[in-house]
C-alpha cells in the first residue's frame, strides 16, 4: 500500500465580475426600466442646465487664461456628465474630495462662481470652500487626495454622521500607490467612501492602455474587496444612478465607480494634444458628447427648445461675467498666508509676519 499519494485538484477560489451601466445612450435612446424613480423631466432639465453651466464656465476660464487673466487651468470639456451626475446624487451631508478638474462638481454643489474664479486667478483664498458646499480644496498632485478621502470617510463612520465621502481620481491616478492604499484602508474598515474614477482615456499624453494592463479600471477595486461598477461616463443618468446607489449602500462600506468618458480638450493650458493623439479619435468621442444626447432627448420629448437653450445661454453668460468682474476686484490680504498654517499663531510665525509687514513686503504697500 502506497502512503502519501493523493490527487491534486485545481480549483477556482475567486471569480471577479464588473457590470456596466448605461441608461441614455449616444443616440439619445432611454432605457426607462433603469431610470431612477425620482428623475422626471424637470430633474433632467436641471441636470442639463448644470452641465451647460459647467461647460460655459470652463470656456470662460480658458479664455481668461489665454488673456493672462487666469493661471494654468485644466478644462473639463467632455466630462460634464460624470461630474454633474455624481454631484447631484450626493446628499447635503456628504463630502466630496476632488482632484484638479472637478469644476462641475464645485458648481453643482453650490460653490459661488466668484470664489472659483478667485482661485483660478491665482489666489488661495479661492480655496476657502464654504461649509455648506462640503468639499475639499483643489488637489493637484496625482492621487494624493485618496488617502485624505479615506481618512475623512473613516471619520464619518467613527462619528456616526451618516455622511459619505465621494472622491474623484483620474485614470492615471489609479496606477498610483495612494489609490490602492486608500481603497485597501477603506475596504478593511468599511469606510463610507465612494470613489469616482474619471477615466478620460489620457493621463496627460499617456494613453490609458499604456499606463495599465487592467481590462477595466473598476476591477482594481476587487483586490481590496470593494464592490465596483463601470458606467458610461457621458451618460449623466447612469452616473447619477450609480452614485446614488453607491451612497445608499455606503453604510456597509466603500465602492468604486469607473466613469468611461473622454477629455475632448487639452489636459491643461500648458498642453497641446495634437502632438500625441489623432483627430479621428476626438471626432469619435464628439459624437458621444454628454450634453448633446441630453439636449436631443429633451427636445424630442418637447420639454426643451431653441428658445429655452438661448435664454439659458444668455442667463448663464451674464452670471459668469458678473462673477468675473467681482473676482477681478479681489485684493488679497498677504497676512492670510501666515494665519492659516496652524490652529493658533506661534510666536515665531507672529514675528515673521510682523517683520514682513514692517518691511512693506507686499507690493510696496504698508499693511495695517
């Protein structure tokens, strides 16, 4: 009789899966069975107007930068549905943690346009987000916002606020260690973190396929034990529903939503995409414009027309221009750079501020 001889069986112990969601397709066809019950024509018109405002604001800041009236800017053109859909799904107590392109989220959450313009004119006072907006300042380093978001989400759970955190990260950011570490932490501690991957296909000049071999970006959450879904990021309704559902279940832990969209414009005002991508690719995505599909659907239903469009354009342009005028009147107080480093003013910092004021260090003007 032979001892120690057995049969080695190969078994499967895990089978991952990523679902895909689309409600309003690029031909403006609606799958009403998937439409959230609270979304009626009025709600969809609101979504469309918010996307229009985000695009109009975007175009204005781009123009201001080219005139030397704003600093380096990252346009959101083409990504309006991802930002507006997710922002409008959030509750009043929920907190959002952006990267550097989420202007539409700020707008939809009620941030004054004047404040945003103050920031993009180069003044940090524009980062003082109103408490009711429930958002963090613009974060430029890639993916460094993710551990912050996970920590804030953990705090909501610890304090039993019933609030969740919605964090935004780009496709390139999902290849950073900070992204994985944040998901791992949130997964272990069941933190109420909803991560929106704004997959616009390009990490500056690096195409999505060259910076990760992962078939989807959503599936990166699976390794952390976090539920995930991929949605049509140019479909505002799909993004809204996916975010709303994720927030509804955030008490049980985190989730990841990959929004497949496209950066139709430049990465930033320091970029020239014609150097690294074909116009045919841009043309393909322009036919999937997030605003166009909603406009066509609403027009076909008879709840939107050219008059409503033109009136909205004029109204929003007036509001943006007024905000620009007010922002350009802003005069910063240089002492502010000393006041917000610590929760109190250390003696050494007080001395530095006093010395700077005594030396007329700000544009030659004596400060009071």
